[in-house]
């Protein structure tokens, strides 16, 4: 018997080991396949984004995989992340009450679970297109020592599928998750729906049908006011730059024309000129040496022209781009003069945020159009504030509520609270909104 079980056990252990190795290999292959897909999709979608869902899913799967070994406090964008978290705490505090049932669309890897605990909600339904993020959210939830709520996490695309169909697809038993919800939260996610009118409408239908009358739909999105202002400034700068480059090109052309007419002229004259130039060169060299000693000397005329030519070769006035060392926004197509974003969907730009988003396609949310379409779904705008406005208004109440670690992270170099420098510009990119279901 013992012998028998031994004989049986040995190959089983071997099998398990082999199974683990095979599973790890499959995971690696899957990760490599997804990486290839991201690169391929990025190349293909450079100018023409259609159906970006798969691309976005792959992107967030990749981020979730990579973030597992990251120490948040060591990231150069740590202060910005901390600030965004503070903003979300404030927003949740305003629009969620104890005992609420909440639907979180684009819940990601569960970064808001502690906020839900703090609000003492009773139930959470988290939906995200990224299966990796959903797995991570679930494991974070089960790893929480204290939980005020029960939670269900589902991988799905609620911009394309009705929520009842999503739940039916996972074998959900009616009444297991109680509808209507008291609140719907969409943090840093809604702009992905603005790829097309169908997706916006499906998203709003899902929100509206999930919410009770009097419930709130709230979230954070890129501010179209900020985007328009930045486009206008960038466009002006681009025009000035283009004009300067054109002037330099003309100057260079006329110099070349002058030179070529000289070459065809009197030999003696040319000789004299060459000698003169030779002398000049010698003189110039001495001057160069003197100039090179001066660390504040402006670049030589010649170098400036070469640089400008190089710049002219790479300068693309078909593109609008701005940013700083931690973020950048690139519009592959220049929006029209009025920046009216008409139609209000499909206005793609690429967003880069250090340690986080690698030039992923996102879509402008022209706020007034968003408000108007939302009204059709019985959602009435009650709140719209930039992050800076929200923070200033709410921070006095939160001093005693935030942990010392959170408060420390919110301290600026001048001793005040908030965010400053390059990170402040990224924070200014966003606004917070809330609609009431009527
Ligand atoms: C910037 S993350 C924000 C995550 C989370 N809400 C937070 O604030 O930490 C955006 C999330 O939106 C999700 N997302 C994008 N498109 C989606 C879609 N069509 N349906 C569901 N989730 C989507 C992404 O997978 C990602 O997890």
C-alpha cells in the first residue's frame, strides 16, 4: 500500500512540477504575444484609430504586469499619484454614503478599494476591460484585512455590452448583485468611451439604467477646456516656429544662389575670393578659439543654420504636441481653428505619463457635448470642478482625515499643501464631475 502510494506520488510530484513550468512558459508566451500586439497596434493605429478597445486592454494588462514589482514611493510621479488619490478620496467623500451599493466602471487593479472601505459602502461591482487588472483587484480585495463590503469583479467592455448581458455571461444569479446602485464611479476611464457615438451611448445607458433616481454618477476626465487652451498656445508657437524656419530656409537658398553665380564668374575674382576666404578662415579660427573659451558664447551662425535645417526636417506642422519631462500629449491631426471637436467623438490624441501610460490612444471629452448627451439619459450635471478648485475647497476638511503619510505626500516644497511644478500641469489636465440621475 505504502509502496503503491509512493510509486504513485513520485510521478505526480514530477507532473506538478512540469505543469508549473508549462504554465509559466504559457504565461511568458502570452505576455510576449500581448507585447507584440501592442507594438503592432500602435504602428497600425498611428494616425487612424478604430476600435481601440483591444489596444487599451493590452496596454492596461501590460501596466498591471509591470507594476507588480514597483515601489510606489520611489516613482518620480509619486507626488502626482498621491495627489490624484487625495482628489478621489475627496470626491468619494462627497458622492458616496455609508451603506451605498456602487458600480465602478474601469475599476482597474483596485486602487480605490481602501476608499470604498473608508466610505463604508455595502457592495461593489467592479468592471474593467483588462483581465489582468481584474485579477489583481480581486486578489487585493481578498487580501484586505478588514472589508466593509462584498465585491464582484468582472472583465468586460461596458461601452459595448449591456450590463445585464455582462452579468448573464458570467452566470450571475439575479438579485445576487442588487440593482439599482446608489452611485456609479468612473475614474480616469470615461474618455476611452469617446472613441465613437455608439460607445458613449452604451456607456451612458449602462450608467443610467444601473442608477437609482437621486443617485450620483461621478468621475474624473481630461478637461477639454485645458486641452483647447493648450492647443491654441501650441498652434501659435508652431506658426512662429514655422515662419522662423521658412525665413532661414530662404536665407540659405539666396546664399547658395549667390555662391553658384560667383563660381561661374571671373577666375581671378574667384581666386581673390578664395584667398580672402582662406585668410578669413585663419582669422575666423583664431576667433573661434577665443569664442570656444567663453562658456556663455552664443552658438556660431553656421551651427544655428545646421540645427535649424535639422529641426526643419523633423518639424511636423501636421502635429500638435505639448508636455514636459513627465507627460506629453500629441494630436496626430491638427484640430480645426475653432477647436470645436465636431463631431464630439473620435478626436484621438496620444498620452504619455512617466512610469504609467506609454503613448496610449485617448479621446477628447468635449464637456458641453458630454453634458448634452448625458441629459438624454436622465443625467443632470450637478458638479464640475478642476482638480485645483476641488482640492482648495475640500482640503480644510481632510486635514484630520488623511493619514500622516498621505499628508506628507501632499506637502509642496514651499511648505504649503497641494501639487507644484511639472506635476501640477498634469493635475491641471483633469477635472471632476458629477451627474444626478433624475
Ligand atoms: C487610468 S486607469 C484607472 C483605473 C482606476 N479607475 C483608478 O482610478 O485607479 C483606466 C482604466 O480604464 C479601463 N478601461 C479602459 N477602457 C475600458 C472599457 N472599454 N471598459 C472597461 N474598462 C476600461 C482600463 O483597463 C484601466 O483599468
